[in-house]
C-alpha cells in the first residue's frame, strides 16, 4: 500500500502513514499540528539528556522522533503493539534523521496472568489511534494476538528512568502490577472513558503509594506527569502535589 508523508505543522516533523492505518481526519490533525502536540511538548520538558526512556504506545513514531531531536536522551525504546505501525515508526525516524531508537513490536504488561499467557488480544481499527487492548470501537477491523513482554523486567534490565505511556486505557492494568524500580518520571495519557473516575483515582493512589508526586505545572488535560522526589530538580518543582486523590486534575 502506498505510503504518504505528512508534515506536522507545529513541530515540523515528517510523519509516515498510509491508508491502511489513517483516514483523512488523522492526516488533517497532523497537518494542523494538533496530533500529540501536547504530549511532545510535555515529554520534551520532562525528559533530560541523561535519561533512559521507555515509550509504550509509540504510534507512528512522532513522540520518539521529537524527543530524540529535542532532547537526545541516552537511551530510547519505542514499543508499539500494532504491527502495521512498525514500518511507519522506522520511516518517521529516518525522515527526521533520528537514529538510536530501539523499536519493539510487543504489548508490554505487568499482570502475571497475562505474562504467563504469552500473548494478548489486540483490536485493530482503520484509524490507528482507536486500536488497542480491550478496545471494541465501532469500525474495528479485527483482533490479533500480540506477543507480551514484561514491562517491570525491561525497566529493571535497562535502568529506565522515564516512562511515557499512551496505551488507550491499558494504563490502569499496567500500574496495578508494576515494579517501578529505577523510574524517576512518568508521563501518562489517562483514558477515563475506559475505566471511569474511579480508575483515575486508583492510578493516582498507586503512584502515590510508590512515592511519586503529581506535577500539576507540566500536566495538562489527559496528560499527567509524575516524578519521584529524588528526581525533582529545584528549577522544576512548581506545581508539585502528592499523587493522591486530592491531586486529581
């Protein structure tokens, strides 16, 4: 299928797509510069040059390309469960002269039962951003089995300091069983339409119990930022609140 290249208006990044995974609506969002602009801005402010980054839900490689260009962290792994998007991630990186990103096709999980099963059902949609684990949106195409990898083990083995997650509602299950290990900062897009306000409260409670604080200054809308106290710099501590239920955005 013919590949198209679309320039993201606000970042200037060139993104790879085709008609198998994108509609005119997605192309328009990219051309207008709205597509994941907030996520990239937040990640570029929170990630530091010495960080080791794990991104779950890499999409077509926009955030990974932007963070590598803007910050150049020491290590970056971009994980995507939708096999259709892997060639687009590589092409997006190539078009923007981004190198050194480890691109992984898998679903990262922490639930022992899911890890024991070895794979998870992933629902694919014509609009790639509506695909996901546990998704069943109108217009879904099919369900495919995706290999599972242990997120906690990967964090420990690679000394990951920053987690970026946009996994369409699977973040609640991810945090329920996660061993946070070396993580110092977390950027997560929340999907309360999948798990309700109670699920958002549970995420805040679990991160708070693990010692993370909510960075209100860097968070916006559904994009929430958390930092461990040891990672908070004196120049970036405005707006920090304990990651408890009273800090809900």
